C-alpha cells in the first residue's frame, strides 16, 4: 500500500522510536498470534478484496498520503 513515511516526517514524530529503528527502518514485531506482518506486502486493491474501482482506489490513495501538504483536503475530497 504505502511505504514508510519520509525521514523528514519521521524526525518530527515524538513516538518514532516505538515503530522505527535509528536508521528509519521499521521495527517488525509479532502480534498476539505470533504473526509478523510485513508492510507493502499487499496493494490497496488486494486489501479491499480485489477492488477494481480505479477512481475509488485513487481517492483512498490520496487520503492516505503521508505528507499532510500533499494529502487531499476535505474540500478537495468532496
């Protein structure tokens, strides 16, 4: 789906150390069932049960942008 946030945004985060190493790589831990989930292993369409609605997928992709300046605004979303 989305890669890890850019280093500039990670540097602003107060809880970065909970989720990322000092080299900004993800800390991957097992969940309560012992499964380790890897980011970017599925596309947004796969997450949504093989959704084929391209305008909807494009809309969601714009909503999930890490950079708040680039992210779609509520007014643009309407």
